[in-house]
């Protein structure tokens, strides 16, 4: 991702979650694109490689977006680190 929190290698994944609206927007767009593609094109063949790949990508982006949204209210009052 392209935000300053994601580029900072010294921060752990727990410190990065819920901070960047750009990352959350990118994950939301990924969900809006991947889930309909899987449902329309590959839901009838759930054991094919393409279907499994789309399910993995859509599921991973959905889980990551969920984690961001759960932690976002807790991060809103935390002051931003100085650059």
C-alpha cells in the first residue's frame, strides 16, 4: 500500500491497522470487484484453480478490511507520529 504507515517497516501490523483511509478504500474496491467476479463467473465450479484463487484474494481482502474497520475507532483519537 502507499500510505506512510504502510511504508514504515519499523511498525508492526497491529500498529498499522485502522490508520489509513486510502488503504481501506483500496480494500473496499478490491472487495467490490473480486466478490462479484467470483459469484458470477466461478461460483458454479468452486474446486477450480481460478475459483480458489479468487476466493483466497477476496477473503483475504475482506478479513483485512474488517480488521481495519474494527480498529479504526480506537485509532482516531491517537495523535499521529511526527515525520
